[in-house]
C-alpha cells in the first residue's frame, strides 16, 4: 500500500526540528562552471525532509501538494502558489508532506547584484528579501495569485527545458528566465502590499482558515460566505488549487496533526482527538486505520520505539 511505503520512508518526520540534526550543502554540490543559478524539481513521496542549510540562496515555488515548511523557530503551512526565499545558512526542511511538488531555484545573490539593485525600487523586493519581524509567516513567504502562479509555472517549465536540452545560448536564456521570474514575484508582492488584498481568492483564504482552525467544526456554507462565493465555486477553486476538496484536505491535515502528537507526546488518544478536531477517539481511530493501516496505539508504539 502507498501509505505504508510513505510511513517507512518518513520516520524522521516524527522528530522535533529542534532535536533533528541538519546537514550543510556547499556550492560545489549543485553549481558547475560560471552558472550562478540552477533549477531542481522535487516531488516528495516521503512524509518529511531533513533539516538542512546551504551556502547559496534558494527560491522555492510550491507547484502542487502541501505540507509544513519547518525552521528551528516556526512551522509554516505551504500550498500551491506559495513562494519562499531561503537565505544562505538558514536551517529549514519540510514535514507533514502531502504529495508536495516544488521548484527549487538555487542561486548566488552576489552574482546578481546589479539586477537586485534595480528590483529594490519595488516594495515587493523587500517582502521577498528582507526579514519582517511583524509577519506571522516565514520571512520571504507569500502566495501568488492565480494569473501570476500560472505564469511562474510556465517560466519554470521553460527553464527546465533549457537546462535539460542545453542548446547553445541556453545559459543566457536560463538566466534571463530566472530574472523574469524574480521580476514577476516582486511585482506581484508589490501589488499585494499596495492593495492589501493578500490571500483574497477563495481557495487561498480557505487554505489559511483550515490551517488555523483545523481543530474546530468547519461549515462549508459559512466558509463560502466568508470568502464571498458559493460552496460549489469554493470547492471547484479549492480543488483546482490543491487537487482535493476542502473536506478531504481538512481530514488529511487533522490526521497529520494527530500522527505527530501520537509520536511526539504522551497525551491520551481521546485528548489528541479533541485537539485535532475529531468527534471522538473511536472516530479518530477509524480514520487513522483507513489512512495508515495502523491504530493510533500501534502507531505510537512503533514510531516512539524507533525514535528512542
């Protein structure tokens, strides 16, 4: 079964980020010749990715799926269209992965000094590159609108083709496409800063709401009204954005939270059910077995034993 395979691959998903070791990735690992930027597409089938840091900057575009972006200080839910900028030597990783597919643009900022200086005329540059203590999310983390997200995916695929085919002149084209992507992101974030319309689309607002209120009863009719649309419209846009329904996403999210509490705490199963939005411990157990092919008690015994 798929879930059993994911469980075996994701044992370190049970460990807290503060206690997990991390590894360091040097420039020589990914950069060859004079190219200051490279692209890696990652399709996670496991449940987590170990904490790591690197000598270069990393721009992350979430293409599909969802999960948590983890640093020693916080855990940030990520979804399709989200953009993250990871600065050099910043520890980070991923947990609670649900078919996460991301594009990693690895680059050396010092090789783009002139271009980045020109982007500084836009407020979106500072959203992306500067740490903002008042922001609840990870610095450099924001969501692209549907139009901008579609364009970002197109640029990503063109960069992938250039990098794979290596037709003469591809290095210049690759660099230009990356700069176009940076410009697109900075302009999008500038517009968001100027209009205050962050996460205004129904799917985006729903994702944020579910991430913050997963333990509470969720009424789709009230949520749709909050988003200014009908339930069918909300469901359709949410499925287009994430690949699953709002209720399907919510159930996955609750089970992921329950799995982490089972492996990382000694809380009774009934209390975990209450904290993660399940009506009872028996309902949690039934849903848990369906997804993981293990009871909550068996999960706790198996993964706490492996971690100790």
